[in-house]
C-alpha cells in the first residue's frame, strides 16, 4: 500500500493523471491559488461546466472534465476555512479527502493527485492538515485496492518535507 502514495514538488496542473483535485470554494466558480491555476490551464470550458453544478458544500466534492489539462478529470472539493480549530475543521478536511477518493472510485479513476487542501488562503496549519490528509488516503486505499496511485503535490519544499515525514520517508 505504501508504494501507492507518492509525494512530489510541483504544479498540479501539469500532471497527466486520471484526476486532479481542486481546492475550490463553495461557488465552484474559480478563485486564486490552485483553483485559479487549474481554471487557467483547463480553459473556459471548465468554468462553463462548473456553472451547471450549483456549487458545493464544505467537506464535499463534485467532478468535471479536465478539458485542456493533461488530467482527464477534475474533482472540486471545498476545504474548511481555519477558524482556530474548534469549528469542526479537522473533520471537514478529512471529509474532503474521503469524498474526493469516493468520487474517483465511483467514476473508475485510478490515479489521483491532491494539493494541500485548505493550506493556502484558507489558513489550515500544514502541520495539522498533513496527518489528516495522509490518514484519510491510507485508510481509503486500504479499503479500495482499485486505486493505483495517490500523489500529494506540494507547491513548496516545506510542505513536501511535512508529507515525507508523515509517510516515514525522511
Ligand atoms: N499546484 C499545486 N499546489 C498549489 C498550486 C499548484 N499549481 N498553487 C497553489 N498550490 P489554496 P485553499 C498550493 O490557497 O487554502 C482559492 O481562491 C498552495 O501553496 O489554493 O484551500 C479558492 O477559490 C497551498 O499549499 O487553497 C478558495 O477561495 C495549497 O495549494 C480558496 O482559495 C492550497 O492553497 C481555497 O483556499
């Protein structure tokens, strides 16, 4: 199972996987950070499809095509805004990972890349978010062997180090 999880430093929009996950907001209509990068790289058809989805609640996920991206699909999930840790943020973040993996499986998608959901604009402390992300993914792939690869894509070296440490790679 350990071999199915990979950590990489880079830009998630460049990955030719079955599906990349977007750290979106509840409108699903784009924004900054990884969301902005994904919409720019996918092209305007992505926004057109997102307009049909009626948004998404925090902790849940919806799927679209990947359009001009090398990835075939995008799963848009809405992470919690960090409010100090007493607003159910940990459970909601875990739910983002579980809901995204579940959508991947129900759509027959086997390779999936995640950014560090909520760890940018939404302010979730990375040292708290990374163990949640890793635990959810490990639990899920132990139950669903059809998932072949999960890649945690990090935009900076500190985040990469946190994931590698959590996975016992450093
Ligand atoms: N590839 C991989 N990771 C990236 C990329 C990229 N191209 N760009 C940024 N990151 P954020 P959030 C990292 O702010 O905290 C948007 O406006 C980034 O360094 O994108 O969930 C949405 O519309 C950080 O580690 O997402 C929402 O309004 C991680 O991705 C809001 O931001 C997540 O940072 C969501 O905030």
